[in-house]
């Protein structure tokens, strides 16, 4: 049986049970980091983690993973994976990627995704009139 994840519902303050695949679809980040999150969860389960998560999201261009209960060893592992997320494109998962700042937002993109994003912005700005 696949281990379960228990994600905190911020409205009801109760934990809801999900499979790993269901949990990934509820993370507040792009699918390029799903493999990083999967590896992190697998390593945490090996260390005895109970699967309870308050939140999983992107913040300042890096993954943020907030478990409910953790040991010092689990904290170090989470910190490692949060930093490691900056090496993978949050859109497509490609390695290597780097942090970019545009319009006040920090994101982690590979060269291809970043170039595509810049091209979209350029096209959008041509269509913008005041």
C-alpha cells in the first residue's frame, strides 16, 4: 500500500488524506518540482515521517515544505531539498535551472522556459496600449 499524505486544510484546520499523486496536484508550485517533492517525501518516510504536511509551495523561487512534525534529521533533509529545488526548472523539471527576477517575482527556470517566457512577455507588451 502506498504511504498516505495528510495535508492540513487551512479553512477547517483538519488534515485530509491523499495519495502522493493527489497531494502533488494540491501543492502550490509548478509540476517541474513534482519529482523533487516525491523524492523528499520518500526520504522522509524512510526516516519515520507520519506524512502530515501543513503546506507545500513555491516562495521566492524555491520550494517550501512545511511538515507538521519532524526531527532534526528530517529538517536538514527538507532544507537540502528546498535548496536543491533551485537547480530544477519549476515548469518542466529540467536541470540545470537558475533563479530569475522579473516584474518583482522570483522564479526558477531553465534557459528554454525562461526564453519562452520572455518572448511571451514581449508579444504581450506589443499588444498593450494606454
